C-alpha cells in the first residue's frame, strides 16, 4: 500500500529551478534511501513533502490525501543543527512537541499523548533522560531525541535528513536497526544520507537524485555505473566508483 506519492513535482527557490518532474512513491514496508551530491535537492524534496515549501507544479499525497503541515502523519527528523539546543526545555517536553499539531493550539497533552511520547523515548532508549535539559545531551543523545519527537506523532512515514552525521558507531547501529524495524512493521521510511555503504546494505530501495530522479531501484538492481556517474557528476576513477565496486 502506498503511503507517499510525489507526482510531477517541480520546485523553484529564489527564482532558480531546484527540482524538476519528481516522481517518487514509497510503500508501507519500504526503507528508501534518497541519494545524491550536495545541492542535489534532497532536503528541498523532504521539505516539499512536508508542505513547508510551495511547489511550482505537481502534488504530494500522504495516505492518498494532499500533504498538510502538522496534519499529515509525517514524522520528520531534521539535521541536528536545525534544532535550538540552547532552548531551556527537557527531553520529555521536546519529544512531546512532536505531537503539537495533533494536540492543537492552547490544549494540554492527554493520557494518549503522554503514552505516545513515553513509547517513543523507550524505543530510542532515552526514557532515563526524560527530565534532563536537551542542552546537556551528547550528540548521539540529541539525535535520538529528534527521532523520538518524530515517532511520538505515530507517523505512517518517517522522513530522515542525514540522520547519521557526526554520530558514533554504536548510535548509528542503534538508529539504523530501529529504522529498519519500523519499515518492517506498518510504516515506511525515506532517508537522505551520504553514507553510501550503509544505504546499500540497509535500504530496500535507492532513489538517485540530482535535480530530478535519475534512477530508482533496489540496491542490487543499480549495477549500471553510468547512473551513479550521472547523479554525482564523477568519472570512472572517482572514489565513489571504487566504493560501488567493492560493495
């Protein structure tokens, strides 16, 4: 069953075309890696899916309905530097903020909201940190807080923007295992990452992006090195191509 459908999406930023004619579908049970060089439009695509950026054309459907900010069941984990870590707020309240759109303006969280937040913290193993100010956390703990905040919404699809950047290996493994488990349940996962080896090993599908979708298939089906060279603008002797040959 399709959770996310991006149809003929084009996006301009500052009068410059960034994305053109994007066609992408993510189904329940899929862990899709969105792969491409810096400036390829990966983050712009995620924000367009979240309806935070207006598209020049096309549409985004989440569970068959037009995506709406704070309304659609989209869990979003931004890059870690995008969060105000110096803001005086506890881990628990940060995670609860993920349900703000569902709770509504000026309303207090109910029993179901606290249960969802607690389950999300337990899932990423930070329940013991619930009362700690987020500013006191390590980089790995902060990333797990952002993942828990997204999971607290109980989303149908999880959007991840470079979730492994700057993390130690144990935290990478913990989160990668969690993302894979979620995709095996009743959810879908769409992740941007520069960690090509991890994406090749963990993702069920890879979408190669550079302004538009250049290729979209399972890792085992992306054996044509030409699509990788077109995506990244590199030659046969690039370190990237050496990684692909080893993988």
